[in-house]
């Protein structure tokens, strides 16, 4: 009897301790939910060929914009779940559509009892979702500075835009999670404010299109040169570096492009050691729609770390020649004859001093100095890490790749 009594006491103690532990964990993990909605977001999927501003084919974008004249005293509280993706980030934009503040995945601190999977953190407790909370407020507002994950926007700008990006999302376009909830609130009363749903944010202006179309005179011969470009008005990602070129395409044309690829991660454990987090080459047109692209793990690398890309009409013998040589093949599917190739490297390790940094290339000004067509070729600043190419006829390509390999060795 006494033994049974002691066993009962022991079991009761274990159950009580277990209950108290779980209660404490549950209590410690209480997170104040955002009184918001995901209805404010406008969706722009990179594989949608009607989206403007040359989206990356393998990146999805969500945007919200507020007119400060209509809503002069608001802030944003955003709560979401860490996505299943190679990378994600938030950028804040002003009227000129350049990023004024940004934060990316490993910089984002997880909520209590959640983990940041991009940092390979261990969970403090067992929770169903790994959450984060982000604040976006004016530069002059300091009361949120003690919070984690705070971005500041410039006051006096007519528009405030926020863009969320998922690179290589797994589990569908939404990267296996729900869209983050946004609460727009009055900075004084802290009460929620309703704003119109964002629409038509990523639409080019006549000024941008004119700037683009004048650039097709940059192709002065059959050599393909890549240059830095002014990203103003195009909602660039603060973490990306870009070079680009303009292609005039005739029916008999083939383009061959080659470059050396910085190392990239196979999984999150290699995020810190890789030279770039992500790399891609995308083919768009002169009205900023994107039609095709390849990214790092799709590159067919040779033994020296180079990728060679052939762009041509989808003709079996043209594709077969590229594939036999171990080259990537990208069919010309654009509706017109003006192409735009954009090469992106994301989160370049070592910044501008790295030998593969695209930003080592100075920004050209072709309007005032035509000599920049030669002097500001990216190859002159980062060597083999800069894409370089040659335009040729189909017969020249089928013969010996238009002499490209001999020219490349020069």
C-alpha cells in the first residue's frame, strides 16, 4: 500500500512538473499577433511574362505602396513566417524607386520561440511556425528603435513602397507559407488604418522606355559588352549587383555569351562561405518584360568554372550543337527583335573589393561620353567574371561557333 502511494506521488510530481514546464514555455512563447491583412499586397510573379521591370524568372515579388499625402502619419507592422527559399528580403522605396532601406533573411531576428532557418538556429521550444515581426516607420520616429527588425523610410516622399522578394521559392509561388500580414497604423493613436490595395505599381513610364530604347545604339559591332546601368525607377534590390547589355536580333543571328561564375551555396550551411548567394542571367525585351532565364545550379560549368550560353531560334541543330559542347541553350522567344540581357549576383561576399564584384565596374554615361562604350566594358574591370560575347550568323555558329572560342582566348 505504501509502495503504491509513493508511486502515485512520484507520477503526480512528474506530471505536474511537465505541465508547469509546458505552461511556462507556452506562456513565454506568447506572440502578439498583427491586427492586419494580406490583402494590401500586389503580386508580381517572376515567371509571368507580362510583369514589367525585368523581373528574375525565378523570383517572386509582392508590393505595397502608400501615398504619404493621403496617409501622412502611418507606420507598418508586418508579421510573417520564414519562407522556404534560397533568399528573401524587404526593400523600402521612395518616389525615385530606388531602395532607401532593406533587410534580408539572416539579418531578420525570429520571434520568441521561433527559429530563423536561414541561420541554422536551434528552436528554443517546439512551435508550429517560425515567425518574425518587422516595423517600417519614418526616419524621425525613434520609439520603435528597441524593437527587432526596424526599417526607416524617408519623410516627405510622395510615395512609400515596400517590396518582399522570394528567390527560388520551394513549395509553390508562396514558398510554402502564407503571405505576411500587414497592419498599417496611425503613429500617434496606434490604431489600424485602412489603405487601398496596391495596384499597377510595377509599370514602366514613357521616360523609362525612352531611356531604354535609345540604348540599343550601344551595340556598335558584333562584340557583346556588358555595362553597369542606372537602376533609378526600376525598383532594384539593394542586395543585388547588376550588369546588362542590349541585343539587336536579326533572323539569322546567334549570340554566344561566356563568363566565370562565383561560387554559390548548395544549402544554407554554405551561405557564409559562398562568394554569392545567387546568380542568374535573364533575357527580356525593350519594354521590360522578361521571357527566359537560367540561374546558378542550372549553369553547365566547365572544368574552369565558366558557363557558356547560346541564344538563338529554337532550331534542333542549333540546340544540339550547344548541348554537345556542354553549353546552355536559351531560345529567342521574344515577340520583337530587341533583347535585354541582365546578369545578377546577389549578396556578393567581399563587397566592391572582391575580384568578381560587378560593382567594380564604373557607371557609364553614354550620352556625354561615347568612349564609355569601350572603356566601361565590365570585362576591363573584373576580367573573366564579366559576361562577354559574340554575335554571329547561324552558318558561322554551326561551322565553329563563329570563332568564339579562339576570340575568347585572346
